[in-house]
C-alpha cells in the first residue's frame, strides 16, 4: 500500500484565508482608519506563520497600543483563525477519498500547538480522510526531525521508504529526505534555492501534486497547474 503524508497549513488547509480573517476582524477594532498600513505590518511581522505566536503578538500589542495581555490576544487569534479556515475544496476531498479507496494510507504531519492543529484538521473537514495526524506540540518532535515523519508512517502501518510527503516549507522536504520519503514542494510563487537537499518534484497547487501521484484521467487539463521535477 502506498503512503502519502501531507503538511497542514497552506498545503491542504488555507492558512492564508484564516490569517486574513483574523487581520480583517482585528483591524476593524484596532485601526479602522489605517487599514492598508496596519495590514502590511501584520503580514510582514507574521512571516507566513513561521514566527512564534507569542513573539508576534507581543509586537502587535506594542505596535497598536493594546491593553489586552498577550495571552488574551493569543486566545482571540486562535478563535478567529480557526473560524476563518474554509473547508477543503470538494475536488481535494474527492481525490483523497478515492486514493484511500484505492489503498493509499494518508497522514498529516504538522508543526504547531497541541489541540490547535487537531482542531484545524476537524474544521476543514480533513479528519475523516486520514489514517494518522501527528502534531509536533503533541508528540514533542518538530519537522524537519525525521522521527515525526517516521511516527506518522508507523501510525499508518507503513514504512517511510517508498512513501511521499507534500508540503510548502523547507522543513517538509528536508525532513522527508532524511526519513526516506520522496517529496513534492508547493511553490506558492517561490523558487527552491537550497543546493544541499531538493524536493523530488515541485507543484504550484495541492491538487497538482496529487495529479503527479495519481493522475485523475481528466481530458481537460486547462485548469490544472503544473508539477515538474526541480
């Protein structure tokens, strides 16, 4: 049986939409007359979600002169971003469901807080399609440590060798390589610049990455996005 592990945020779950919901809702209260500049500040300091949340929100608190403590801001951030996650596209859900019916084992491997990432998996409708969900904050191991990939594969009942990992971060590719997985990196408009390790394939969307693994046989490929070797 083949194995597919996937990252969560901005791979199969639309983290940009969730963050945007928090930005829009929060700025309506914090800086209604300074929307463009305030939004630019939040996007820049967020660093695509890779910055620690308490550090990020501490800067937010200082910049906007907020009276709420950072823990209160974090609670609001978690509530609003979770509400802002849209369900995964029907086309993605259908493809993953078909893959499982054809024998694939599917798992999520994600860095993040215990409870938060699991809630996201439920919110976007991914939970029924998974054989495993491994969150760094729950197991105490973070990508790119190969052990978190190995743990997910074990929970799926398969070895890592011969399996695939799809993700949008360098940690996804580096960790997959160390664990013996092949990888597909989602470009999101970027170029892969590292020379020490490279993904096996790059794709500009999650559905394109799935097409590379299991072509769906569509005659009309005009809406499909490219997947190619790096």
